[in-house]
C-alpha cells in the first residue's frame, strides 16, 4: 500500500494552503480549543449548509471544525467539494489529498483511489498534465494491489477515454466510455454512468451518428435536472455539454441546456465555479435571440465578477469575445477592438470577429490576410465552419472581389452543414450561397438561397441573421425588377436593425433604399466604379485589364458584380444606366 504523508497540520505533499477565507469579506472563523461541543456545532452546521448548497457557509463552518479537530475523510471530502464550488482550486486539491491519505489510513483503498482520480482530473484541467498522470497512476497502482472489483475501476477509465477523444480516436473513446458506463450502472453510481454516457454522445456525433448522439445528450439533460448527480458532476455535465452543443451548432439544444444551467445556478447564489461559463453561454444564446443589451451585460459580468478558478478563467476569454461581437455589430469599433484584444490576452483567439472588424474599418487587405490564415490553420469541419461565413463575406468585399474563392468556401460550408445535419450551418450556408450568387449577378439563384436562409433563421428565432437574409432578398428582387417587394423587405429588415441598434447594417439598408444619399453608388465598390468608367468609355476587357493592371478574368468578375448590382444584363445597358444617373462621366478611352 502506498502511504503518503500523514501530518495533521499539513497537506499530503507539504504545508496546508493559506487560509482562503479572507477572500470572502465578512466571514469569520472561530478559533477554539478541542472542546467537542464547539467542533460538533461547526461540523453539524457545515454539513447542513453543504446539503443546502450554501457553499460559502459550508466552507467556513467545515474549516472552523477542521481547525478545532481534524475532520474525518468523509467530512474532508465535503470541505473539498465546497472549495471546488467556490472556485478555490488549490484548496480543493489539497483537501482531496488529505482525504486520500485518511482513507488509506482507514484501509478504504477504493475511496482513496476515488480521491486520486478527482485530484488528477483537477490537475488535468488546470494544465498540470504531469501531476495529473501521476495521480491517475497512483490510483491504478493502488487498485491493482487491492484487487477488489469496485466502481473506481470505471473512474480510472475517465482519463483514458478523454485522451482517446482528444486524439480524435472517437471509436476507441466511445468503447472505453461504454465500459465505464456499464461499470457505473452495475454499481449504481449515477455520476460515473452519466459522465461516461455524455461523452459517448459526443463520440457518436463525431462518428457521424448525430441523431443517436444527441438523443443520449437529451437523456443526460433529464438526469441532470432531476438532481440525481453530485454537484461537481452536475456542473461538469452542464458546461461540457453546452460547449459541445455550441461546437456542433445545435442551437436548440444549447438553449435548453443553458436555460437549465441558469436555473441550477440561481438555486445556488453562493456558487462561484460555474457562474462565469453560465453567463457566457447565456450571453451567446441572448445574442442569437436578439437581446443584445442583456447579452452584453451577461458577458461583462463574466469577465469582471467571476474570475476565481480555472473554469472562470476559461470563461473570461469567451466573455471578452462576446462583448467584441456585440460592439462590432453595433458599430463601436474602438470598444470592439479592445474586447477582442482582451480575449486574445486571455488565450481565446478572437476570430472571425477581429477579421470582420478590420473589414468594417475599410482594411480589406488585413481582413483577407487574417481570415485566410485562420481558415488554413483549422482542418476540422466544425472549426472551419465557424470561419467560412466570414471568409465568404470578406472575399466578396475585397478589392479584387474574389468571387471564386468565396464560391468555393460557400460550397464547403454547405457540404459541412449537410454532413453535420445542422440547421444553423444550413442557414449560414444558404446566406453565403446567396451572397455569392448576388455577386455573380445571378439574381434568381440569389433570391432562392436568400429566402431559404431567411426562413431557416426565422425558424431558429435569430432575428438579426434573418434580417440580413431579407436584405439579400431585397437586392435580388430589385435586380429582377420587383422594386415593391424589395422596398418591403428593406423596411422589415430596417426595423430589426433599428431595434438592435445595429448601426452598420442600418447604413447599408439606407444606402439601398430609394432616394437615400448613399444610393448614388448603387452599392458599387471603388474598383467596380473604375471598371464601369472604362466600360462607358468603350474599352474592351483586355483594354480595361491593361489600364487598371488587373487580369481579364478579374475584369469579367467585376462586370458580373456590376450587372448584378445595377440590375442590367449587358455592357450597353450598364453604360446607359451609369450615364443617366450620373454614376460616371463620359470619358474617351485612353484618357487619364
């Protein structure tokens, strides 16, 4: 049997951690002698407050009892879990080390092994992989020497399946988790069983068995909400599953899990550990739903109030990014840039938002370089899917209007959407396809795809995205000569943008509306106006290419864009349109 340090005034591997109670203003620890009545009072109170999920009160009372007379291993574990729920990661691990030693002293090897597993789990998620591996090895060696058939054999499989899935070996990860789930079921351990089954669902999705995996995730939600699981495992399942649903673009699942997590957090006002992630998830769901001010407030709270513990540190980067997104969409470029930089400082790459900000600031070259780099670095389908809509937008808005690259990216996104069977990705892909068709001057195809995008976003209750799709519908209708429908669509989209205070989108809509001052360019870029001037002067594609130092292929793409935006189908019609509306002045070919 491995016997670790057993000094009652120390942790298993050194001095006890400094008192964390000063982090909670107003709390007091009674320092008493070993009178059993005082110890008993604190201990009873600590157990009761733990049962009531009053984590700070439980921690204070249990620490007071422990300082009077060292607690038994059961109660030290309660102290450890209370520390976890308060985001006190060091104190959590130190208390578990003490419980580990005391279980060994009492001859209960399985309980000692359980502590070793959770210490390793904590080390793993705090980035201490070597220590994590050491603790998992300690547990495995103890259990092998003990020889008992116990549920802890299943717990020791947790790092195994996590490692397999991290390497992309979803088949092996699923099989290992299935073995652990069977062990959990056999011993009646709901925590192990549903930790394993939840990750089985994640593996199934990555193996292409999407509906089967999501059904398992749905079942996990029922179990989590029933209160059948321990607080720590409940929090892990909430956060892990919501992240998984978000990465999968399963918006409806993400909403339901986030609503359940919010209710769980509300019932535990003293909890710290999971609040930051909860607020970030709520902010994202609120942003999709059009509640931008509330989303911004939730994201700010996550970045400013909840900073204790590794989970909240992870949440901070995401919270800053969410703030940057809302600032960008509302036209506050300086605030958006600051938020994106703060996200990056916290280790969260602020893409594609930062690239889109550069585009909005008129720096198309920087935007294109950034988004190309980001897309090239991500090979997994779902990671690329997060970047491809922005890639399409940036390519279409670039100085050369790289329609071919945009079309390829839009098709990739459509393929991923079908493979992942994701309604969100289908909506995003339809919007990208419509944008490309509009840029190519194919108004009929643009209209079909834009309406598909609009209906999809409407079904997903995402008003901002639906309004953007309606703008594309309006463009296509105008190109097809249906100005009345175009006006109706623009009016409906404008109302949404006004409510959301989406300033840049309001400017774009007003530039499309009839009679607005910005309408003088009809949406043509500076380069497209250069090409149009050459067309009016009678230049051929070859002559235009030579004059503007671009390829004939690029000239042809610009002409497609011009025809689509002006709603014409020939060079002659484009020239007439431009001259009648004063878009360009007549100029003999070759004259500077």
